[in-house]
């Protein structure tokens, strides 16, 4: 390589460096701003996580403190005083309060609290469905069999996570009304359902036998073999 070529290369390299430094001086603030944003975002995320952890711990401590009370009615009152900014946590708390109220024998108050959850649009659907189902159960002694049949019928539809449990309740309502054959038919359909759980399966068979029927386990046997 000649001295001229070497000189040209050096000049070219120097020009490139000058352009690079020029770009850095002109646009370098963008990179610095991005770094600041990333660091700030990470810090804020960690802060939010710490806040959420502290809130969860405080909520857990408050619940444990309420459970130091032996009387269920008083325990329900203390639990009802606990609050949370998280709709899901609030729904879970209300379900706990409802369970304590039911345990204390105040089924109307338990059903009312569960109904509030079921009607709260800020709560995830699965919580609303669970609360609505529990509210119907809590009103077994105060709601007519026809009203409960209508209520549980809304849960006994394809895609509802409480479909089979609703079918079980509809069978029990049929028993209350003296419609044993209809009850056995529903319970047998539960046994034949691919989504039936072991516990529900056992309960269905026991009620069928109690009603004088004979559970048909052929479909269940075929499912197990497959």
C-alpha cells in the first residue's frame, strides 16, 4: 500500500470518527433518556411489587387476627371490617365472611353478601359465578324449590364451571318435590358425564341407591378402559 493510500485511509477513518462523535453529541441524549426510563421503570416495578407484597401480608395478618375470635358471629364482624383495594381480594374476603355468617346461622346475611359479589362487575366472572351458586345454596331453607330450580338451572348450562354441581342440586330439588325418577335420571346423567369428579360421582351413586335405584356404571367403566 502506498503512502497516499495510507493517508487517505487515515483521513477517511478520522472523518468517520468525527461523524460518530457528532451523532453522539446530537443524539446521545436519546440513549441516556432510554437508560433513565429503563432504570426508573424497573425501580417503579420493584416498588409496586413491594407495595403489593406488603398489602398482601397486612391482609393476611388482619384475617389471622380476626380468626383469634372464637365466636363465629363476632369473627364475621371482624372479618367484615377488613378492606382491600383489590376486587379479587375483596370478593374472597366477602366469601369468607359469608361462610362465617352461615356457620353462625345467619343464612340471610350470608346470602346477601354472596349476592353482592355475584352482582359486582369489577370481580372476575369465576368469582361472581361461585358467589351466585353459594348464594342459592345459602337460601335452601328460605327459597322455594321452584325458585331454586330456576336459579340452579341457569348454572346447568354447557361451559359453566358449576354445571355438574348445579345438576346435582336440581336432582335434590326433584327429590324434595317427590320426583324421584327425574332425580335418578339427572344423577345418572352426572355419572355418565366425562367431567364428573370422584367426589360428585360418589355422592350421585349414594343418592341413587338411597332412592331405590341401581347406578348404571357401564359408561363409567368404558371411560376408565379408554
